[in-house]
């Protein structure tokens, strides 16, 4: 027979035989030699005429880790089921269900025996190997450690192709986010001989070189320059340019007594070349401090930022019509963008519809958008209040929602576009006023619920108010017991009955502190401080050990104890206790404190010269309702007893006793949103302290009195004013502005100024010094101590802050500051315009257990000796380190 005919018959034979082979791979009759390696006798069943059987028994073989009952449940087969063999749908479905689990490398169902019309089945499986361990090759140890938590691999989990693909994808994403856009990953799998049916995965990683953005080119832009549009990109930056193109240099060269080369170097460039393409020179220099790695997601976000910028200018039709990202010879990327700006639009007539609560004129005044204003969609959204702002705000939604209209809706609708003018109709659905029904709190594992609930402004039965919701969030944050970034507040409206439930959620954090401080200066070479502050203390739980952690907690009381020492030459002890809600019904707080300190003025004999202070205080604070409920009024009594022994406090007073009894009055307003990293609000306080004018009731001539008689009961009136404002300016940047003033006066000119309670200005403001030198310490970064016995001081501070981490376990932020301050001994010398100026940078790290750690580097501009000109830069700079406190 012809070879072609044989081949044709062979193909036909295989096509007929193929369904039978497929069946045998899944179901084998008794005695049949099964495809896959299991032996037996030849089957006598006829596939063309299946017979009905009843399942008499089912066994499972080959399983190592999987439960038999679970496997049987997955198959859907059970004893007593009717099946037709061969070719039953139930058998095929059982095999399919097992394969779906993605746990097996082989699945077979075998007929082990047939007795009459009963058939006995064995489900034979081969389990996929499980993951014993994994490792990474070709990367640093630190990168491998970081990757371990990102690859989503779990020991003892079944290893499938999907598992390996997912891990590979995650590894590539990890390195792409770090700028390695050409990362290649291969996976090697090998058996682990120490663990049965387990494998080890090895990921061979070739990161390649970092993929950086060489150049961003923008075409089609006429309204905005390239450099302005590039500034809208926060995550897509060009590589830094240390070489300046000659054409760029010549275009900005002032030609004033300086060579072109020197001028380029003065801008920060290393050299001039004729070969580089022309790019904005300022943008090149700025790029030195920017990351130029490419990230696809950030690139997409930045393109949207560019469009948003155009929209803010009124170009609502602006689009990016083309973008190309391509690799150049050195492996880096070029990005070409082409924009289409379109025409500029303006707001036209704005009408109102559906408003009955407020008139058109009231709503228009709050919207504050007039006909002819440049169209800005973002501005429109902010003015109508489409989103719940954490700071509240003057917008249409706030106006309604602060008056209970939770179900309020506003829809801006474009009614017509005439040329470049867009007319709007604001359609309002006011709805009914909502009443607060239930208020729930969750997540407070350590803090008693009443401590949180008493701070809330959203009370059951009250009308809903968005302002009250925001204020409640602020009050919870300022307790200091919870992660301020994870405080949740969720209104749950019930339109059917006009009510709303409010669910608050909190995440507890450690609020207690172990205070450790160390420093140099202030008359002592070195001193140390150790103390413990319990910010969530509970007196009533003292006798309940189950509430101890490690001391009784949960009621929001504050207890602190502190000890400072410099050996025999300085020792100080103080403690304080605060009950923030005295009586439990109103926010009236009680604070008591005690202090003891002894400071030696002799470096040889601690007992030869010293100042000893014993004192205490008690104060009551009440939250006011006028001018608003952010105000707090405090009245307190302070007492200190001073003993001096050959201690040179003043020239004419170095031995004897002095008593200081004062009435302290404080009016303060606190509206800061968060205590650790404030973004908005203010902290303002005015403190006045008055001692009894005992000399006014005495017939004694104090001009002739001894020093001991003059200072037996100290007389003065003293005033301190402090104000701090915080404002979120852009992104995460926060601006802080602060001012401080102090004045110390006297009643009797024959006695004069008090030797205690004066102001010391300059230095780092070491904590606790006021106890052992009798001064209020005012820090001034960039300066050593330059005023010791002042009776007047002014201080001004401005800071720009940026957070690196707002985690409750470590709040970290950097800052840049400018300060100006000075102090004067008498009012006659006072000159508010003569200030010592400084500027610098710093960093703050807040750890819950240790409090605040900080480092500042300041430059004191007025330390420069202009008369000689011999002062070096090092002479006018100063590092300031702080541990456990923020200096005054």
C-alpha cells in the first residue's frame, strides 16, 4: 500500500483512539493499565455501552497534607450515588473540581473493584510541592530584607505557576518604583531534601542600571512655559544638569565684572559646553536636588496635574494629545509631550434653584465667583464644598450641613456656553434637617469610653453639624492617646426617619513617656534628667490590678514625676497631677505640683555655696463659652521658698531666705488640630502673675531696709504672652509663626526688681534651669546665652515644616527657621527694633516612649563682629540638641 495511504489511515486511527486515551487518563476500570503509571488487568467495559453502578465505597490515596473528608467534599461524590461507567458526568465533574483547587499535579479516579452493581472508587492525587523557603540572588541584603515583606510568599503554601508569576511581578514593581525600569527576574525551583514534598524558590534578579529621565520636552504650549509646566510634575523629574549650555549662560549673563565661566559656577554649574541641548538653566540646577527616576504611575498622575494646572487657568479643554517615552543610548529615558491648550473660558451668569433656607444673595456671596472671573473647576468645587474638609471652611455645603442639613445636595449644571463664557445653574436639594440618633465609639482598648465621649460635640438628640464633627475629631486627637492620622468619623444617614448615626473609630497608641534628657551649659558642665509621664492615668483604678499597664490607666488623668541631677552639685525633684474633668461633668481641670531643687555655686564644695528651692502650686481651669469655647481661664496659687548661701544671684543678695507667693491668672485659646504635627489652628496664652504688695501695707522705710528685709516676701507683677499660628500652605508643608513677650515689673521703687523670675535669653533653653538659677529660660537658636537678668524680652519665630513620617511610633519632620529676639534690663533701654537675628534648619523626632528629640543648626547673623571683620562663619553658628522637650 502506498505510504501516503498508510499515513492517512494512521491519522484516522489516532483520531478514533484519542477520546478513549483521554478517558483512560482520568478513569481506569479494574485490571486496566491506566495512563499515568498505575498497573492492572485489561478492562472488559465497553465505552460505547456504559453500565449503571452504585458507588459502594470511596478511598483517597496519594495525599500527604490534605484532609480526606475535605477532598471528598470537593469532588461532590458520595457512597450511594448512581454512576454510569465508563464516561459518567459526575466522575468528570469531580476531577474538574479537584483541578480547580490548583493543589495537584496529577488527578485520577480508579475503579478498584466491582461487586455486582456496586463499584468501588479510589481517588488518586499527587499534591503540588509546598514552599519550604525562598531567597534572592543579585541584590543587596537590605533590599532582600525589604522584599521579604512584599513578595506575598508564605511558607508551607502550595507552589503554583501563579505563585511564581505573582512574586516575580511584585519584585519587578519593587525595583521599578526605585527607578530600575529594566529589571529582569528568573525563578529557579529545586526540591528541599530536608522537608518532604517541599521546594526552595530562588529568584535571580538583575536590576540593571537605574532608568532615569534624561529630558522632558513639551510642545504645543503657548500660555505656560516649559519650566512652569514641569513644576506641576511632583514625581517625574529630569536628571540634574551640572553643565550649563553656552547659549543658556549667555542669555542670562549680566556682564558685570565677572567672566562667563565664573558666572556659571556662581549658579552652581561645573562648566560650560557647546554640545548640550538648550534647557532652562534654573531647572537644571534645581534638578540636582530632585529624583529623576521614572515611575509609570507617577507619570500618569503628573500628566493629570498638568491638565489640572491648565484648568485652573481657564483652559478647561486642555489635553495631552500625544506622549512618548523612549529609551536613548545610555539606557535612560526621554519623554516627549504634546499639549493642546484650547481656548480660555470665563464664568458667566450663575443662578440658583431649589434654595429656600438661604437667599440667592447669601449663597452668591459665599460662592464668591463673579461673571468674568477665569473659569476654574477646582475653585468651583471648593466653594460649593463637594468634599468634607478636615478644617471645615466657608463653602455652600458647610453653610447647610452646619445647620443640620445632612441630606443637602448641590449640583452645578452648565446651562449654556456663549463664546468663551460658561453660564451655570446651581440646583440645590436641601432635604430635611437630620437629628443625631446614636453615637458609637470603637477601638478604645485602653481608654475608657467616657473619656472620649465627654470630648464629643456630636450628642444624641442634637442637630447634625459638620463643624461639630470636625471639632470632635480635633478634640479626640488632642487627647494624645490615639493615632491622630487614623481617627475615623463616619456619619450613617437614615433618610427614612431623618436621623443619622455617627460612628467614631480610634487606634490606641502609647501615650506614656520615659523622659531622658542630657545637656551642657547653663552653669553646669553636664546634667541628666530622668522622669516618667503617664498621660492616661487613673486614680480610681489604683486598687484594680487588671487596669494596670504598668500603672492604672484609662481615665485621661496626667501624672508625672521627674528627677534631675549633676551629682552633689545639682539635684531637683518635681511631680505633678492633673485631673482634666474635676467632678466628671464639666471640663474644669485641677492641677497640683511640688518641686525641690538645690544647685551649688561652688565647683569644689557643694555645701559652701548653693541655691535651694522648695515650692508647690495648685490651679483650677475652666473652659469658657465666650468669646468661643476654645478659650480657657485658669487661676492658680504658686509658692516658692528660696534659701541662698553665698550664692551670687545678685551683687547685693547672696545670703538669706526669700518667699515667693503669687496669684497666677491665665487666659488661653487653643484651636490646634493635632498636638504632634499641627497643620492648622493657633495656641495663644496670656499669663499675669501678681505677688502681694506687702510693702504698701508697711510703715517701714524700704530705702533704708536691709536686703534680707526687702526680699523676705518678694514683690513683683509679671506678664507673659505667647502666640503660635499654624497654616497648611501647600501639600504637606506647614507654616508656623510664633511670637513671645515678657515683662517683669515692681510695685515699690525702693525695693526695685525681684531677683527671681527674670528672663535669660539665648542658648538651648535646657529644661529645668528655671528652678536652679531663678530665671525663665528663653532659647534662641544660633546664639549662646547673651542676657541673664533681663526684665523685658521679645522673640519672633517663623518656621516651614515638612513631615517625613507621621506614624504613631515615630513622628519625624524637618524644618527651616528664622528667629529674631532680644532682652533688656530696664524699660528705658527697650528698643523693639533692635533684635538679634538667626536662621537655620532642624529636625524633630517624636518617639512615644521618650518624647521629643531634636537637632537644630543655626546661624546668628548679629554675632558677626563688623568692627574688625575677623569673625569666621564657624564663630556665628551653633548646634542645638534637645531631648524630651521643646525649648521655650
